[in-house]
C-alpha cells in the first residue's frame, strides 16, 4: 500500500492514488475492525481465547 501510494505520488497517477486512498484504505479498516472485534470477544470470554491463538487476551505478544 505504501509503495503504491508513493508510486502514485511520484508519477502523478490518479487512478492508483484513488485505489490506494479508497479501496485499500477500506480494506485495512475492515481488517482492523475484525481484529478489534475478535480481541473484544476474547477478552469478554464470549469465545475461547485459544480459538484465536491467545493464551491470555489481556497480554498480547
């Protein structure tokens, strides 16, 4: 994402800049939301922490 953003800036490539700014940023946001949701579920004990690979959800590696 960073390399494409820099490439778009250096070459003034608007289509790549828009893709990075909109589509990929949305994808990162969805991934971040998913991780936060799983951690919240693990912390509140609604899903077993071991199911997502955590021994103690309050102590992240």
